[in-house]
C-alpha cells in the first residue's frame, strides 16, 4: 500500500508552463472586462448626477420666480433655500468649485449649463 502511494506521488507533477500561461491569459481577459465595466458604471453615475442637478436647478428657478413675481435669480447662490441646500457641483470636472449657470429665456425655458461652458 505504501509503495502505491509513493509511486503516485512520484508520478504527480506540477502545472506545465502552458497551463500557467492559459490561466494568466484568462485572468487578464477577465480583469480587462471588469475594468471596462467599472468605467461604464462611473460614467452612468456621473450622467445621472448631472441630469438630477439640472432638474433641481430648473425647479429651484421656477420656485424662486413664482415666489418673487417672475423676477429671475441673479445666480445659483440665490437659489439656496429655494429647493437647493447648496449649489450643485458639475460631476465631470476635477475642479471642485465648478458649479452650474442658468439662463431664463423670454419663453420661460430654463437652460442649465456648467460654468464657463460655451452657450
């Protein structure tokens, strides 16, 4: 019995180089897919934040104008307390001070853009 176990242990070898390379390639493919999906999730999250910020600002402008006899707010800081706790930040910038600007058209349409964006 002992001879059989020793014989089996001697015949058993480690992984070959080809097997190890296949594992490395598979891990590389899986990590590449994971990183790409992570980037897509971040982009969708930023887009969601941006859309929500625009809606919040539009609603705050409307509330401000309804309460102040159609007088337009001067800038985003006038809207704090009218539906905004603080001025929302633009999610795609590295500058944490980048906020939004808005314009109210004669038709009543409200356009919200990041600070410094071309009109």
